[in-house]
């Protein structure tokens, strides 16, 4: 199973990737879930970006959501690679965040089969461009489900096998289709599985524990 080489981490935040996959589009969907949590009367929302890399989604997520009114937001950034966690730490330091924004970010090392978060602790989980690299995908989804709260939301984004242009990302033989991913999500016990039309080269699936 091919794994991304951390030595190429600058590709993760390249201009081409931002143009192909503006993170704000997916973050707006996450923001809607945070607003729903707040409107339900809860005063805290915990979000995990699993496979955060150098912070392509994590950093704009903090910028957009950390200062949400009337709710305390924590953003957990997890990766299996120490080098990636070092990169995201540097990028957070250089992002001109306020003290409150910096304090909302929690960096944690994890493993594919061991997401280092407590049972039923996260309201929202994002995993982006990671799923195609996972060897035991069903076990991975069950581990995500373990750390989600009841009714918690998963956003799964990955390079689409059905993409005909292949501007970026892994070769087609290493990708999954949205249909294959939905089948795995269903097998893992997720519900309300919906494909969101956010990006041209990647699929985005939103589902509920």
C-alpha cells in the first residue's frame, strides 16, 4: 500500500492543490454542523482532522471556526507521522493566530489502527485524502466510529477513481470510487450517508454514526 512521503510535504499546501480543492468549501459544511450543535444548546464542539498532514484543512478550519460565538471549539490534528506534526506546528505558529485560536489546536500522533482519542469524544471527524492509503479500511472506519459521539458526523474526502483529469493525487489504480467508499461506510455501520458535490477531482461523503 503506497504511503505519502513526508519529504514531499510542500505539495500538500501547493497553489495547485488550493485551486483544485479550496478547503473553505468543505469547511463551510463543517461549520453548518457546528452551528447545529450550538443551536441544540451545547456549548462545546470537538473536531478531529485525522491525517492532518501539514494543516491544509486544519489551519483554515481553526481560522473559520475557532472564534464561533457561544460555543467552545477544539480542533484535534492527528497524523501518523512525526514530521507532519512538526510541519503543522510550524504552520500554526506562522499563521498569525490569536492566543485563543492557537489554544484551540491540539496536535496528536496516532496510528491507522489506533486513533489516540477517547471513546465517543468527537462531534465531527474529517479525514481527507487518507482513505486510499489505509490497508484495513473497515477497521479504520470502525475506529473512527469508536471515537465519534452518538450522532457524530464524519466527512470523508478522497481522490476519486472516477476523475478523468488526474491533475493531482495518486494514480487511478490506488484510488477508490465514492460507491466503493459508501459501501465500506455502510458495512462499518454509518448511517445517513450522503455524497456532497464539493470538488471535481475528489468525492466528499458526509455520514452519521
